[in-house]
C-alpha cells in the first residue's frame, strides 16, 4: 500500500527514473561490437584479417591458446 502512495505522489520522479533506466539499457546494448558467427571468425583468421586478444590469465594462456593470439590478462 505504501508503494502505491509513493508512486502516485512522486509520479514525476518515477517517470524520470523509468526514462533514465530505458536510456541506460539502450546505450549499454549498443556498446558491444557486431556479433560474429563462428564461420565468420574462422574466415577472418584464415584470411589473416583478425587479431585475437586472449584475456585469460597468463597461466591459462600458456596451457593452450589460438596461434598468434595476444595475451592481455583481464586483471
């Protein structure tokens, strides 16, 4: 019941928060690059048009990685 009172009394605040939340999700969803299929990745690697960056820890990278991949640990 208290939440309904708040929503009706503070409708403008709730509306602004809703608009900002939607804007945030739209901006964040556009930050990533275009998604690639595994076929496109293989084609780029075979054509030497790709740079692979491996963000795993150095220990994991040394255990096995894609040939010519560059290791830049995430941490």
